[in-house]
């Protein structure tokens, strides 16, 4: 069970209130506490669920499921240290409980301790529901650890033997995107959507697919659906920003790209996208800051140096531009921004900068991998 932060339905709210009244009359009733905590978690009332579960765990007859739910609620409430402590105690009491092990792995994942999360996962759960959940989580962890071939092999093997379980294919989509198997990612996303599977990675792949097909309005529809699920993923904000730029909405694009940069400060592509938007808006100071941040994030990415070269030409800093061009072309002899900087030095019309910006954005879209998510 995953606690949610969405608004409760009226019927769920009414049931929660009714259970609360019963608890007032019988505050030590373990069954009532368990029901109340479950309903509160489902309704997104995390604090109420945590209080009820703490009371339940103070009783001698609490169960592994009570601890799992408390760990999940604490994790959802971003109280991960508490979640880790609760789950560690529970694993000592029930060392063979595979569902508890999976919840502990999720808590490690939330702390970005990917190796610890992998270690916590049970190797081969016998329960089919737990097997799919554990494999999906393992694929995500391997993806974060940049063990992409291992993640792909695991996902394909599991899906071949469990074709009815959509969780692992959904987790496989980001791996496909980050191994430049983009068409496969979009195809898999459409298959899942046609099967009625509404998963977050599906939205991301379809947004990227729409963007590459030249349909920014459709891309924004998919990013909007993704952002309803979660708003802490810089990848989606980057896609949203690029879609808004392509759709002629620079102010909305800037807000989205600012969010992408905030969430992924070490992702050169996001910094470059925001920098080129600022350059198109004639804010050279902000553009330079973004391009320099892109260089700091990825010194071997030629387009970051080439973008600075373009800016140096526009500012009349010829020697700086020449040095930046040389640096960019040493890294990539076909660097588009360095070639454009050379053309500007030779007298090309600066009005062509909009066309170069489109080329740069295409490269940003292609370079999906980043250290954040």
C-alpha cells in the first residue's frame, strides 16, 4: 500500500471521521487503530496515520504490516530517518518478511543510498505481487547506478516470464530512453497506455516523443499529467520547458527550465536550454551564467564551450571566442555552436541565432541522461 498525498474522496473522508469517533470511545482498540491508519494514509492524512500507527506499535500484538505502513507514511512525509529506524527494528524482529525488506529498500532509495537499497531487496520473492514490485525497484536502482545493461537484461527477463505484470516494463522505459532506444521506449509507453496502464514513465516517454515529432502542445499535455503525479523530477520540467519554448511561450518555458535547473543543477543540458532561452530573450548576463554552469557540470560537453563562444562573439570578445571555439572543437569537431561562432566571426548574420537555438534544443532533447533521477 502506498500512502497518497492527493485529496480524499467524500466517502473516504466520512469513513475516516466515523472511525475517529469510534476511536474516541475505544482508543486502545488495535483493529480500529489499524483501520483508521489505513484510511488516513489513503486519504493523504499522513500525520494522523503516523500518530495512529505509533499508538498501534506501542501495543504488544502489532504486525509486520503495521510497521510497513508506518515506514511508508514516514517516507511519504519526508521523515526518512524515522522510517529507517522503524524498519531496521522491524527487520530484526521479522528478518524473513520480504515485504518489509522491500519497504526498507524504498527508504534507502529515498535517501539516494542506491547500493544499500539493492542490498535490502529480497533476491527472489515467491509472492508474484512482491516479485514484480522488487524487480521494478531493482531496475530503477540499477538505472540510477548507471548499470544500464544489467537493468535492461533484468527487465526483459522478468517481463518474458511475467507478461501480465506492467510494473517492470514501466520501470524499463527510462532505461530505454537513456540507452538511446527512444523509439522502443515510446512504443512500449503506447502499449502500456493502450492496456490501461497509467504510469509516470509512460507520460515522460510520450511527452518526449511528441516533442521530437514537432507537437509541443501534445507534449505539454503529457508533461501536465506527469506533473500531477510528481513535481520533483527535473526530467519532466526540462521537457515541459522545451515544449513551451517550441510552442512560443518563453515566459512559461523559463519557469519550467528554472525548475529543471533547480532540481538538476549538475545537468548540463538543462543549463544550456535555459541559457539559450535567455540568449534569445537578449539577457546575455543570465545566458553566460547558465553556459558557465553547464561547463562546470560537464566539462567534456563541447556545446557548453561552443555556446560560450557564441556569446563571446556577440559581446565582441574575439580572442576569448577563438579560444572557446578551439576548446569545443577539440572535444567535438562537429560542435554546432562552435561552428556557428566561427561563422559569426566571419561575418554571418546574427539573426541566425534562432535557428542555432533550435539545433541546440534538439541536442538537449537527445541527451537525456543526467545524474539526477
